[in-house]
């Protein structure tokens, strides 16, 4: 049986809206001249924070745009622990960090998750601290958009003002019923710090902007069940209708201290006021800890080996702050979800994103008939720095999410098409050939706000000549972009100054596996992203499937202090927060590099789109 929690409600919400309403009678700040195959198992240690070697080079004629060759790539020891030195940030540096086309409120702390489509607009409700740039005093911020790109900020939707949410109006979800009724479920953080589920309804059902909400007098409507810790019970999903017993179902994340297992438990209701827990757990995975922001949705057709529809089970792991997912089947009668491959179960296998990305959720867009995924990206500097600049955290770019029909083992994520409306005049740098150990600068007017489309090919003879396996390569522990192999690394240097004291490497690394097939990693190397010592700098990434005949392709979104990459059509995504001190404004640039030892790299496609601002 297919879940219809977004389709059932979403498919009617825009049609109901007109009747409900009838009854109730960019300026972009662009600083001129700113340079701003084979698949395998996932890389389980992809985000381990370890000392890494950094990438340095001495350039020759390539600096002037002549020869593609550069000499002397070498590794060096990484800097001191980030806690040792406090960097003295200037106002200009901190102002540069604010994004131009990613969602963020005008000030203070935020994190996501409650998007919904209603009455011709996308609504986004998010956790917000109206009093500062750190987590606390959590209320619900609210913004609306016609296109998921340009947002209008509205007054706070809800504030903590009852005993059951006085310590925070935490994450929740919205369900639109077939008759147009809007139902909001959220987690309240009580006066005793217990987590309970609460109900709210629009104060004015005729208001298409949903600006005011009334908390239900029956709150809290769901209490932590026996055996569940009072602080381990949060984030109800959008509800879906189950025809078997005519009830609405919602999933809540939790944990079982026996085995430190993450679990998802389900409740059903007919009126959203009285709930009954469905016995058992929908799914559990030992050793994964507390599951936050769980999600369950259908993807693809039913033509898999079991003949059953595929469902995504997703959880945000509180222990390590990453979002994991797995593909599997859902048995509505038994109320259980089963992974397609237990070795890549939730929390031990596939991730939505490598790097900084958390607390994501999906919603169904009934107008464009797509599922959209959205998560927030926190800061990796110090809280004291955030307090000085007056804000913290941004939302990642909204992404469509679907089953990869070529592999049927992973999802495809891609920026929503509306983002393309911010593209300005593009420059085409395709057709470059980069020799081994070489670097090539791109001459751009600015490099702080970019949408880069790139694809690369290695030399076929070099691939055939590779006769050694390198099965131990790992993005996080193998030295980053400084570690040279026969077929990598190669890719782009983002936010690089002229001397490349600062740079963020976005790259592929190709090697032979033990079965003699090719294995491709896609990585972000943040180790030289900033001269500041008090920011987190890691190398993150994992193995990405590359099928026979495919070029090594990536789309990179650069928006000041956030870099998002979508490798191989979105089979793998990576996100970094970076805080350069030198490579900002006119001093920043973008380079193509090839640090392989045994192959040239042909840049089959390289189109750079300057990006405007999403401000309205």
C-alpha cells in the first residue's frame, strides 16, 4: 500500500484554497572583479575529523593563463587545534560571509524544518531564536515564497508561552486535509524539559498566509510512552491517511537505551486530538542513538527484486548530527519498514549529504508534482563569532529528490529548477586539457556567488595502465587534495586567493578496487579554506557511483560562506561552511586543478553562471 501523506493532502490543498478564500470575501550586491567507473560501498568514516595534509603549489606560466602546467605540488602539516587561537575577524570579513541566495532570516539563530505548499505559496516554518545568534528561546519563524527562492519574511508564527512548550516550540509538520483544514503538529519542550506533541490550528482559516495560530486546549495531545525517555520523543511527520482503518498516521523519532538503538514509532488518529500508538516499532537500528526528524516516503516504481514499492526511511542522528537514509519496503499491516540491504541500513550507510547538513525533511509539491528535500546548514565557527556577526545558520538550497532509476540503489538530489532564474550572464570555459600536477585559473568578474556546471574525463590509456589497487582511500583520512594518485585528485578550487594560502578543493579521486573495477570518491577538502584556526576544517565525502561511459560531473553552488556540490547528477551531495580571510571580495578566485600523477584531465564542460541575490 502506498503512503499518501503528502499526495493526499497536497493534491487538494491548492484546489481547496480558492474556495476557502472566496468564502472569506532582487537586488544583487555583486562586487566587481571578485574572484570569489564503478560504484562501491559507502565510505563510513567520511566525516571523521582528523589532521590532514594541505595542498600547496608553486605556479609557473599557468598563473598568467598560459601553460596548464604547474610545478611542485607538496603536502604540509596541518595547523594547530582550532581551539588554540582566536582569530580577529574584521567587519568586512564577517559581512562577506552572509549568503545572497540561500534562505536565512535577517538576524539571529535559525534551523529548519517545516515546509508546506498552501494557497499558491510555499510556506516555511523554522526554529528561531528572536533574542540571539545561538540556540535557545525557540519560537517558530515564518516566511512565504512563490518559487522556493525569493522569500518574504512574516511575523513569528508561534512562541513558547504555555507550560507544555515554555522551553521551546520545537520541530513539527503540517498536514492539509482533503477539506482544506490545516493541521499543525509540533514538539513542545515542557517546563520539566519533557518532549510532548502538540496541536495548533490557524486562527484565521481564510488567511492564505497562515500568519496566526491557536494552540489546542487539549495540548499536549501525545505524551512520551512507557519505556521512552522524556527527552527522546520528538519531530512528528506530516500525517498520511490509511484507508484500512480510516485513520491518519504520523511517525515520531526516538531511541531505545537497550542497545542505544534509534527507533521510529507510529501513532494513528481520526481527529488529531486523540491518538493511539500502533504496537511495536516501525524500524530500529542498534547503536545509532536518538533519531530526530524521521521521514518515510515512497520513491520510484515497483520494479525492484521484491516487486514491492520502494520507500525511503530517513533519520537525523543526534549523536553525530548527520542525516542518513535507506531504501526498503513498508508493510502497512505489520507496521514495519525493512531495508533493501541491511548493510546500508539507516544510520550506517547512505547519507543525504556529506559535510554540514542536518534536520532535513521532505514535502510533496502538488503543483509541480515533485518531492522537495530541505535541510539546514549550521555554522562551524565559534558561537562568540556568531554573536558578533549577529546571525547563525542557513538553509541549504531546496532539492528535488527521487530514486536513481539507473542504479536503483540510491537517491538523486538536485537544486530546484527555480534557482536557475538567478543565473546571470554565463562564461564558458569548456575544452581545457589540464596536465598532471597542473592548475588553471578562471578569469571571472566575481567568485562569491556562482553556479558552476563541470564535467571531466580522464585519459583512457592512463585508466588502462593503472595496475595497482587503492582500496583504502578515504576522503577524510587520505590527505585530501594534497594526496596524489595516478587518477586523482582533480576538480575545482573555490574561494582561492592568488597565492592559494586559502582554498576549498572540490574534487574527484579515482582508484582501482580489489575487484579491479574503478572506484570514484567525491570530496570537499576544507583544510585550507581559512587561515583562521578557530573554525572547523575537515575533508568530507564518500564513494559515488559512476557508470560506464559517464563523465565525472559536478554542479557546485557557491554562495559566500557555503559551498554545495551535487556530484554525478546528484547521486552524492556535499556541503561545506567556509570562512576565508584572504580569498574574499576581489581577492577570491576559482581554479581548475589536476593533482593526478598519471593522467591528463579534459574539462569536457565548464560553464560558470554568476548568481544574483534572492532578496525581495
